[in-house]
């Protein structure tokens, strides 16, 4: 089964360099809506059979625009929401770095020695990987023999972590970018 991970379109927090984690349910801005519409045009050729989305509005909005173009519905699912940043959510990134240090705020998925550190009230990279992998296993079990190509709409930090998990390569994920992996 192929899983296509898709990042949501742009939000105002992306533009303003605000830490936007799982605790911030911000919508797409006008550019993000346009990005999602452009993605929807391209997605018609991906032969997606089922669409899952993070429960956060920015991912649902993006998934809904793509699903409409593909003639599909969106199934919101817990566990693929953005990274849980804890106390830094809503902070301007440079302010968060000044307060907590760059290694904690801008985690590096290529450094497994840092996978168990976290910000106050936040999760670790290991916890993030465990929750996303558990969801992927659930999706695979539910769809085995029924679907071959599934899209999962998620978020930038989670997708960077999962890209490294699958491919062992650091790759920042832009708004409305996707990657494909085998499950």
C-alpha cells in the first residue's frame, strides 16, 4: 500500500514565523487556499483512493479541496496532527529560541541523540514517531485489500520527522508538498 503524506497549505502563522503546533488550530490564509487548489489539480493524477486528515482545520481545509477534485471524502483521524510543542506554541520563533535554546525549539530529526528531549508541556520526537506509526498501522489494517493509494494530510514538523524515519534524509517540507512511501 502506498501512503502519500501531504502538508497543508500556508497559514498566517507560517508567514509570521510563529510556533504553530498541535495546540493551534489556525486556518489557511488566502495563499494557502490557492496552494491547496493548485495541489488539488495535480492530485487528480495521483490515483488516490482514500483521504485521511489531521483533525486540525488547516489540514482539513487542504484535504477537503483535494478530495472534492478527486471525488472523495475526507476522514479526519487523530494522531497525525502537528508536533506538540508545549509552552512555545504561539511564540515567535526567535523568542522561543532565546528562551529555550535552538536545539530544543528547532529539533533536528537527523540527531537521534536528541529524540527524547522536549519543551515544557511538549512531546519528544520518539513520541511523535510512535503516534504517527500507530496511526499508519491502523490505516493499513483497515484498508488492506481495499485500497492501494491513500493520502494522509498532516503538518510540516511531523512530515520532516517521518521523511527522515522512512528515508534517512533531512528534507524540509514546504506547504502543500507531498511525499510517497510504501507501507
